């Protein structure tokens, strides 16, 4: 998968994840389709450009917390996205944390489905 396809896939996966999080997490609201697209683009670019730097800078904390800090950072990225995109509303840290967990779970499921699709198409 080339980089352009990866970015488009990740934007789509985050769009689906934001939509599901908006429907299931109390205190986390999503607006219209344009807001979902904007939020998924913002979150995708935060994950592509900011997350690698933050993982390197906070590696001792990540190791010490056994990865729990990673979930907190994802909640911060969701909160930053809600500040940038006006129709995405996280009414506090807990809704942002719930949305981050939901977004992570949806991405895990979609990544697994995409991986299985590639294996079925290309062979083992």
C-alpha cells in the first residue's frame, strides 16, 4: 500500500470511528458529514506527524505505565481535534477518553478486516 492509499484509508477509518463514537459515547457529539470529514483529516494528520514524536519523547512514561499513557495521549489528540473542528464536541476529558478508546477499537477492527482482505486477495 503506497503512502497516498494509506492516508486515504486512515482518513476513511477515522471517519467511521468518529461517527460510531459520536453515536455511542455520551458527551461526545459529532456534527454533519463535513465535520466528520474534517475531524478525520485532522486526527489522521495528528497521528501521522505528531504521534511519532510524542511516542519518542515520552518513551520512559510509556514503558512505566505499560502503555496506558498511549490511551491518554489519544484522548488528548481527540480533544485537540474537537478544538480545531468546531462541530466536534467533547464535553470534557472523560468523553474524549471514551471516544479515543472507541476510535482505537474501530480502527483495530477495520485494520483487521483490511489485512484479511489483502491476504485473501494476494494469497498467504
